[in-house]
């Protein structure tokens, strides 16, 4: 192999990648976002695999025994350092470097990937900093997996350049089209607000990035304990009974998905 061939190989590989990415809907300005999403998903999978392995070993270890091996809880001076701590520190470092140096090119891709790693480590314990207690393997800990799924969906939508409202392609001089787009945008925001009132915060968040999702959540029944249901569904009414039955079915199906991804709560 000649020196010229060795030097040319990365360029050829890079050219091949550059040709494939547009076919997948990834434009050059979104390559860093692609690395962020890849790092986020990979870190999420590895983190959940590690935590499930640690719990598996802990459940089978003798009382008082400390599990050994490379995959175990990190203790510093007797304090269990949760992995969200490392995620928060990594996000802070990446943010500081981004503000101080504004990296471009490969450095920007590395910063994006590091941010994805930090975001995954942090959001994997979202329920813990939401409830301010260790509910990682409790039923309330399922919220962490929901946060991870929601973030991945939003990142994927941004990566693919989702522009369902046509904001990026609307001509500047097209006043009528701009008014129509603005009207759709207002309706989408209102639908997201209705989702919040109906006790569907995750649909509201995703719906702000993927219009249409919030609209579906807005027209369907509210969650039984939501502000909307408390004001509009009379106690013992048919709508209240339908909302409660639908909530039980939804929780059963969604919990099965979440438990498959993140592991079921401890009994």
C-alpha cells in the first residue's frame, strides 16, 4: 500500500459517508446532531444494561456483601455517586467549552457526542431529580425511561430536518402562505397547552417539535387527575369512567414498553 493510497483512504471513506447521509435525510449542518443522537442512544443502552446487571447481582448476593468487578456502583468515601452526577458534569464541561471556544468541524462533532453521553446519563435518572429521592427501580422510576424516549424522538425529528409547518421553505414574499403557516403554528401551540391541561406533558413536548401529535392528544380524553378532568368531568359521570378505563389500558401498554427498555421495577 502506497503512502498516497493511505492518505486517500480517509478522504474516500469520508466522501462515501457524505454521499450516504443525504439519502438518509441528514444534511451537512446536522451531522453534529447525528453524533449527538448516536451517542445518546448508545449510552442509554449501555447504561440500562449496566444498571440491570448490577441489580441482578445485588439481588443474588448474600446480605451485606459488596459486589465486585468492573461493573458495580461507584462509592467515594462511602457515598454512592449516581451516574447522573457524571452526566451533569459532562454537560457543564461541554457547555463551557462550547461558549469559550465555539468548536467547528470534528471538534463540534466530538462536543455533540459528549453532550449526548451526558444527556443520556442525566436523563436516565430523571425521576430521581424530579422526586428528589432514589426511585430508580420504583414504579415512579419509569418516568426516566419516558424522558429518554421523548428526548430521542425530538432529536431524531431535528436530525431529519422535520419541517411540517414549512417554516424553512416559506417564501419571504408570500404573505398569504405566511399567515396560513402562522395560523397552523398557533393551533399547534394551543394543542400543546391543552395537552398539558389534560395531563399529557410528554405529548405536549413532542408535539411542539412534531406537529400533529399534540393535536391528537388534545382531542382525546383527559387523564383522570388532570386539571381538565377535574373541571369538566363530573364525579361518577360517563366521561370520568371512560377516562379512568382508558388510563388503565394506556398505563398497562406503556408500562410494558418501558419495562422492556429499562427493566421492570423492583418488587
